[in-house]
């Protein structure tokens, strides 16, 4: 019975993780198929009150440059591969013959935490994109969040940084000091 419960929990967590990855992939795929990654949110204004024209989130032709777009794709892929590898290792450790209940519980807790991070990352990425950014990638850990977003040559405005920070603060238990925003140019 213990073995069944443990396997059921692991299977459930892995299924949640797969659903999160699929939703993120399908969302990004649908935007890539359209040829444009979306439009700037008309309600977004920078510090001067002007809506960011031809640059805050997009290149000259209102499309994210291919190089920047590739960065976000590669970052998401690397993040997913690292998580898949860690989950595989944890599953193997929890299913070994001599595994103690404590080690099994620790593995299940770690897998559950990774699934939670994956779901939160996908949700935060969607919210940031809804605020007018062409793309982004979020990396969550227990005590930190790192967000990479495209930025114009002059850098992100204070307003843009504030919007990203507000989203992360509302979706996590982190503090401002634990959030790092990286500008991708």
C-alpha cells in the first residue's frame, strides 16, 4: 500500500509538471506561428507617459529579434532539461530497494516543489507577457527569482521594472531583494 501511495504521488506530480510544460509550449508555439509575438499593451506607458514605440519590447519592425527570441527558447529548454534530469534522479533514488521512508519523502517533496516552481514560472511568464513584454523567461527557486526580459539599448524604464516586480511579488512569497531582473539586448 505504501508503494502504491508513493508511486501515485510521484505520478501526479509528474503529470502536473508535464501539463505545465505543455501549456507553456503551446502558448509560445501559437504566438510563434502567427509571425508576431504580440503587441505592446496599449495601457503600458513608460516614465514619460509615452507608450514604448519601436523599441522597449520589440525591434525596429515590431518583432523580437531572432537572436533574442532564440535566447528565450534556449533558456526555457535548458531549464526544462535540468528539471527533467533532477526529477529522474529523484525518482530513481526514491524507488531503490533500500530507500528509507525519510529519503522517499524528501524526494517526493523535492519533486513537488519543482512542479510548483514550473507552474509558477509559467504563470508569471504569461502575466509579464500580458503587461506588454514580447517574451520573458523566469527562474524560481526557494529564495529567489530571476527574470530575463528583452530591453531596448537604453535599458528598462523604472515603470517596466516595477511592473515585473509587482507581478513576482503578487505570485510568490519573495521580497524585492530576492528578485533579479536581467535585460536581454
